[in-house]
């Protein structure tokens, strides 16, 4: 393989690495939001809306 081939491979690897980093950052934030929603659903389940308090209200509004 010559120099140009290595440059292309390094370029592709760099793009993949940056994409991986962005995926980790934004995916983690999304996962935390989902986890909050699941915790609220576990905590309040099928209780009436007037018993739901705090941040959990936004997940139960329809």
C-alpha cells in the first residue's frame, strides 16, 4: 500500500471515531432521559394524575 492508501484509511478511521464520540455523548443523554421516564413509570405506574409530582408530570401529560 502506498501513502495515499494510508491517508484514505486514516481519514475514514477519523470520521468513524468522531461519529463514535458524538454517538456516545448524545446517546448517553438520551438514555438518561429514557431512564428518568422509566423510573417515573415504575414509581407512579397507574396512579391518578393528582398524585404525580415534580419532574414526572411531563411524562404523564397526554
